[in-house]
C-alpha cells in the first residue's frame, strides 16, 4: 500500500511496518501529518516489506518488533546489509528491547501508544541524518546516534553528542553526559568499537573520552592525566591515560577529534 502527501521535492520516503492493522493505520495517519514526509508505503508483515523494497527506495522504515514470521529485529538486521540502508525507527510496545535496537543501529526507538511529539522528533532526526550523511569514501555512521537508557521501567534516549566521557562499571558502562550519568547495559569495549570514528578514544581500560572536550594533558610522577572541560552536569575531570595510549592520544588531538583511529595492537592497560 502506498499513500502520498504533498509530494514536495526532497521530502522523505518512508515505509511503515506493523502486523496489527489498527496500529498500522494510526502510524500511517500520524506520518501523513508530518510536512517532511512526501511518500508513505505500508506493509503488515516483514516479508511484504522486503518485497516492496525491491521496487521502491525509501529513506526510513518505521518498524514494529513483535510480528509473526520474520520479526522487526530480524528485518532490521537484513536492512542493515543493504548497499544504501534506510534509517530504522522502531515503534513498539516493548520497553525492554532498546539495547538490541541500539546494537542494530536504530536511529530512534518509539514506544506505543505513539505520541506526536516523539514521532516529530524522530522525523527531524531522519532529516538531519540524511543531510549530514557520510561522504562516499567514509563508513556509514549516524552523527546523532542515540543510546537507549532504561530506568525504572522507562526507556529514554541519550544523544551521543551529549556524552563527555564513559567509564567501565563492571560488565556495563556509565555515560557521563550534560544531563547527568546513566548506566547502560553495554560493555565499554562495544562503545569503543562503535564510536572510534566519532571523536571518542579509549585512553585507559576503564575510560573512553570525547576528544572535543580535552583541554590538555598533565604529568604527575610517572602517570599522565587527560583533562576534560565541564559541560552541563558533567563536571571538569582528570582521567588517567594508559602509557601505551599517550602517543595515540597526542596524535588524535593534533589531527583532530574525528580523525580515523589506527588499529590498536592490543587492549589498553
């Protein structure tokens, strides 16, 4: 099923996928109210969505998770293998699948019942991601990646751009952001790999820092500390730098925060 809005040049082309017809109808209705969207396709199951994508190119897929047959997570994994993957926004009643969505590179994670304000924010995120997409010689990466944080049964989304530094907390990681700190069920090593080309550097086995906030290095005895300026609720801080990381940190600071990180020889100590 395809529906069109005003068809403005440059408007987004989107696909809505949900196996429950009332939910699909509501999603299509709300998408139709967004002026940024010019063409809407709809499918009530994942295989139908894949058939539609063989003949129609879309900028984003709004996707339910719990569907018979191929579920939303599996479909998102397939979409990620496309030569030009569409942005994926999950629209679901499940508040406990956000970490898995993050691992699949979802651009946003909306909870049912869907609120117009959250949908509007997701659409703006798609527009911005499309406008600031990677050059042909760069790896595909979302400059506004969000990290789902679960607290008291409520999932909120934290923009990566608000993260000042990250510390290992057992098997998980604690994000220090402009709005406070958040424990996420993601290993520090996973964030290191995912953010290595986004201006972050693992300076120590326990710390990952945003290079944009580095104000300098300080030597204390035989140890080196990296100094980060405060931002919002994230106070200024000095963190230890592993000896084997000092040279790389200096190189990254000279070349610029988003210079591609060279492959390490082994884990930081």
